[in-house]
C-alpha cells in the first residue's frame, strides 16, 4: 500500500511545511496532526451555527468562528455505512460496493414492496486504501474510537484498516449490545473495556481520545473520533436532561411535536425533544474537551480539525423522528436534502479566512483529498475520481464552482424511503424513484425545501439530468433494483 508519491502535493503543503520549519526550527519540521470528528445521524440544522435555537452547541459554534463552515455539504449517502466507507476511502459508495447500511433491510420487510434490491457487501474490502493506512505509512500514530459499522467480521474492523488502536469500533451501528445499557455503562461492547456503572458513552470515547493525544508525545497523529451519538436509542446525558426539560416547558405548547406527511412516512418539523437535545449538548461539551486538550498540549496550531456527520438527521419515520431539519425536506434514509445535507466544519493551521462560510457544494469523498492536500501528500490519480480538495474553497470562501453530485440508494429503508437515486447539478436537483420510474425536479436556489416539483415544467431538463445520473452510475458499475415477477 505504498501509494504516497510526494510529501509536498500542493502550494498549501509547501507553505505549511515552510511555516512549521520557521516556527519549530530547521531540524524539526512537524507534520500536522489530524483530528477527525464524525457524529452519527446529526442533522444539518442540529447546531447553533447552522440555525438551531433549541440545541445549545457553544463549543462547536466557537470552532466554526475559527474555521470554514460549509453550507452545502453533503453525505455520500442518506445512511451510515456507505458514507463511512466514502470518507475513509475517498471513493463513491457505489465503487466500494456498500450502498446500504450493514446488513441493511430486506425488501421483504417493507409493505407492498415490488422490487428486489441489489446484494450489498457486508464488509469494506481490505483492498480499499484508507486514509488511516496512508497516515500510518507516513509515520503517524493512528487511533479510532466509537462507531465503525463497516464490517460484520472482526477481520474487517479498524485494526485491519490502518488504525493501530481501536476503542469501541465493531460490527454494530448502535450502542446496543447484549447485556449492555446502550449509552450507559455497562456497555457490553466487545471492543471497549467496561467503565464504572452509569458512565456515559460519549464521555468515555472522548476520555479515550484525550488519553491518546496526551500519550502521543512528539509523534504526529491521526485521531478519528466517531461518536455513536446521536443515533438511537435516544438516551440523554443525565447531566443535561433537566436543562432541556425546562427549555421544552418554556416552548409554545410545551414543545409538543409538530409533524407533516412525507410519502408513507411522517416528518417532525420542530426541535423540542429534550433527550435528543441532551445528547447533542453532551456531544458538544465533549468536542470542547477535546479541543481544550489540543490547546493545553500546545498543538492547536499544528492540528487539522474536521467535524461532520454521516447522514441527515432522523426526522422521518413511520411515527416521526426525534429531531427536525427544517427547512430541508425529509431526513435520514431519504435522498431529499434532509437526508443527505450535513454540517461540515474545517479548521487547519495557517487559515487565511477563518470564520467565513462557503456555499460550494461538497461531499464526503472530498475529505480524503482535502486531508492529503493539507498534509502535503499525494496519492495515485485514481484515488481522486470522486472527490476534490476543499482547500481552495477554504482559502477563498466566496469561490463557487460547477459541481455534479450523485447519490444511489437502491434499497428500502425503515424511514419509509423506497429505492431511488438523486443528482445535483449546480442549483438543479433530480430525485428518481425506481418503483414507478418517476422523477422529481427542484431548483434549490429558490426552493431549498423541495416543495415545487418542476419536472412537468422543464421535461427536457429532467430527461437530461436523468441521463446524466444514470451515465455516472453506470460508469461506476452501479447495480439497480429489479421488478419482482408475479
């Protein structure tokens, strides 16, 4: 896996290494540390800096003030495992062979299902080159904590994918293990030693991450903190539950859940769940603890920080979810904006325009080349097929280039989504459903909520975008659902 070609890929890499040479001395050039924070099911509007008024996230809001915040950032998939594979490999989930959460839902579990959906890989192939492997091979200490969900078999877990330490990562997509209590110890997690009775999992994963940073010494490190929160079960942190029960009480109608219909499902359209809010608050506090550790260790100015989510917030189910991502439509599991648009915050040493926002459409696969760029490393050209470095947009936040993005979710999902795909071409968004072969067309520049289907108004444009969608999917070798025979 010796795929690194040059320690100096871009002008940013040269500038960074020159600056660190001056700062640390000619004989002690420092490679940048990397802290990658991935939250599970965090919605686009679940942070204060993204518009939430019910969830308090002061530490992340403050991080955003010293970073670039992307307003048009997308997950590679509306569900977790495909996005996680895309982040680590820089490749579209279709190319990796994981387009559903592992092991996924059988179509037989859906009402009135008429399609047989594609078979999906249940383990991320070891042949895939992960960013952890690249950092490890370049002398970094690599550490993973939290949710993995990229392999049913142990030989596909973090220790086989470039990470030297694994705290909690395994086959499960939620913290519900036999004999465990979910987010509270005892956990029952086979990859995490038990904590004291009542310990909160989000605290524990951060504790392990802090210990790793403090033990790293002079070695550069790649830390990947993949919180299980805010995935179900919705178990608030006892330290903050009362705070949000009081906030809920002060809301109109005491925060009674408001909903609207979404195809066969129901979407929550207001944020008022105190337990969910408590989970978000705990996550924010722990991000603050982690950032404070960097500061106390004197390495903030030599550390890249990335914060994002693996898919949209859980707002749409048969009974409505615990959060709302309004003004976006639907939520996790859907290829509407609510299921795929996510927060993304990036901070790195020597930033020219911290505190700004970028409207450039970006996607999970971009994070791989971005980190390689910032670290001054280059990989084989085929690794850049599906992503692009975001460093130019961090340096010039007002810069917006043409972009075509695709999502392929040819599976049924418990959110009531039915098999389909989507494409965004600049401001135009096309959503296709395979059961009835219908398409919907939206102009996101004036209809962020995707309420006005323009496919009948611009049929030629809809056909063209549909052709683009399938051309790109076919080029990647996508599999499609097929109609059942009666």
